[in-house]
C-alpha cells in the first residue's frame, strides 16, 4: 500500500488533503516555499450543501463559523462617491465567509497532528521509479515518497516538473488583480466600496477585525504582461501605470501601495490539464482545474482533497485506481465551478462605460440576484461518497 505522500503547497487544498490522508492512516509531508503560513489575503467563501458537508465531515465547520466575517455588502460608486449599486453580503460571501489566512491556519492546525510540514523549501525535481518517486529539493536533502501531489495552485511547480510548461495549461482571461493592506483612518466605513472606469476597478474594504486596517482590491483589463512574479516593485509599477490619472480614492490607494510590505498580484487565468495524474504524481485544486478569481476554487479544492484522499483509502493505496476514480468523480464538477472565472474580470471591470451602466442596472434587480445565487448553489453541488462509513464497513 502507498503510504508516504508528498504534498506541494500549504495553502488550502494541501492542508485539507494532508488532514484526510492522515485520518486514513497515510503519512503526508507538506512542503511550502513560503517561510511560514501565509497570513492575510481576501475573504473566501463556501456555499451550498456540498461545501458545508465537507467542512462538517472534516470537523472544522463550527470553528470557521466562529471566525467568519459575516459577509460584506459591496457598493459601487461614481467619482464623487455617490452610490450606483449595492450588492448584499450573501452575494459575494456565500453561507460561510472567512479570511483566507484564517482558513489556512485552521486547516494547518487541524492537519498538524498527522502531517509533517516543511516550510521555506520547494521541489527541484521528481523522478519516478518502480518503488516510488525520488524527490529533490532546493534546500533539503533528497527523499523518497510513494506518491506526490501538486496542491500548489495555478502556477503549480509539480505540474511544471511532471506534466510540462505552464503555457500548455494556463490560459490568460484578459485581466489582472492585485490586493494589499493599508491603514484606515475611518473614512472607508464598513463593507467594501468600489469605483469603475472602463476596464478598471479600484475598491477598498475595512478589515473585519481591525478597524484601523483596510484592504485594497484592484482589477484591470490587459493583454498578458511580462514581469517577474517574485518582484513586488515591478508589480507595483504595473499597477500604477494601469490606474494613473483616475479620480475617486484611487490616488490615495496608489500612495498606500508604495508603502505596502506585501502585495498579491496575478493574472486572472484558468488552468486546464488533460489528465490530472501521471504515474505516481497527481494534481488537486487549482493546479488541476482552477481559476484565479470567481471559480469557487476554495470550495472546489476542499471537495477535491476530500475525494482524492477517500479514493486512495478506498483503493487501499492503489494509486492508479484511485487517481482514475478521483478524476472521474471531480472533473465535470470542477469544470462547472471553474466557468465562473471566465466572467469575473468582465463583471468587476466592464470594458466600456455602457457596460458599467448595464451591469449596475441589471444587478439592481433583486430577482436577478436571487437567480444568480440559486445558480451558484446548484453549480457547487455534487453527490459525495461518505468514505468514513464505507471504510468502516470494509474494515468490519
């Protein structure tokens, strides 16, 4: 039976998979490039029966409810700050909304009793042998594992090493997004407020726990850009160029950007991989089938981790059978959720002034909002095996 499993990525899908594998008696090791858990980040949400069922079976649902944000209304305003559109909290926040950093911490702590974590390192190479996978690292000594799983996001290192270059799998959707923290003098109020110019959105929201902090969230339309993903100063320059000359609070946000110690900046893209495994190496979450924003990636990654671990346990470690069952169960579901990411940039930053007016007019209709919420819940729902019950029967 395959027992030792290396997981690349300690974001969301990685710790969730580590928990379930440890729960079923596997020996997971999680390697993460960052020197520690990543803090902060935007709010992420769970919606629908499937998401909540996985959280409940994992034993974290009530803990997440205890630290949830409560959701945030989002207002769109004109250059003078006059309200044009208000979206209710449940539209963006689902049934449970938490800060990404809080979710990562809960999943890490929940998995820690049964998993080894290695921070500040990353995979350098993978060589499959008859007995397992020989893994080399940037800093640590080489190690042997029975299986390797890439849970390292849209820009997956495992996928690049084992499946091929990123350009084969990741498609740019025409937009970029950026977030960072800034001081709040109280003028931003509660919830989130945003201002649109054609092809651009600048928004800011008060921190849910610390009123002295706020978070900026900017989106802009652009062809694919060439830049260093690990150079924040280069990314800040691109943001300044994209938003130069705009009014409202944009100059204030750009001024805060120069002082921001950390920044998230990435394209809005989607990943599509023909097959989610090769030999003893598999992919889960955004690495396999993800979208940067709007594709329900957090919930889908949690569901995928649950199914992958359950299939490995049900197959008694037979990775070929487990990988096939996992992909058959998850592919159509993940692709259905992922389609939302195709519309995210256009929704947040319509390309024309007429497009902005049409969006605001349509979303002012409560009946349309309710329909969109029902569609979102339907897309996020899939029948799940109860692996705990099934495995208990097999072992009886």
